[in-house]
C-alpha cells in the first residue's frame, strides 16, 4: 500500500516546538492550501491541514518558518484517536511530515518577503502546456 502526500501551503500560525516526556522534539501546526480550481464567479476555496513533525524536522521548522511562510510538506497521512473533554472518542487525520522544503525565497535583506497568507504563488508561475514539456530533451 502507498500512503504519500505532498502539500504546498502557508503556515496559519507560528510553529511551536514542544518535547515529549522522553525529550523528543515535536511540532504541530496547520497549513492553508488554496485549491487550484474555482467555480465560475466564486473565490478559490482554501483547505486547512494539521501537520506533525518530529525530531530534527520539527526543530528545523520552528527555526526557519513562521506564520505566513510558504512551506512544502512531504509525508504521510495518519489517523489519531483521542478523547474529548466529554469522554467521546474522536479521530483526527494529520499529515506526518517526513521532509519539508522552503516555498518562499528570501529578500535582499535576508528577511522573508511580505506575503498574502493565502497566495500559493501559482498565479505568478509560468505554466508549460503538457504538449510542449518534455523532461528528456
């Protein structure tokens, strides 16, 4: 079976580094991912995904990313069962980040550029028609 996901989105809030009882670094955060299609006359919909990163990946994220940063997350989806304050069993789907990549480039002063937290950058990228794209040329 294959369980692989790759998402590009913007951090909804600053990631926070925590440690387990056995001192393992962990960070949980949420990303906003704009859908690449819209219905005529409507704004693009945005989906929100919970992400969990462990160990050096968690430390890396907390050091270099902040609210609004464009991040690319590669990992897998896992369901986590938990109990709410009323004792009801709940299930949450989370992306477990195996690898993360920068989606933004730094400005000339070394700071992240001013960004719209819901702009995935797709509108400013050139699109190559499939018929003209040959990766083996």
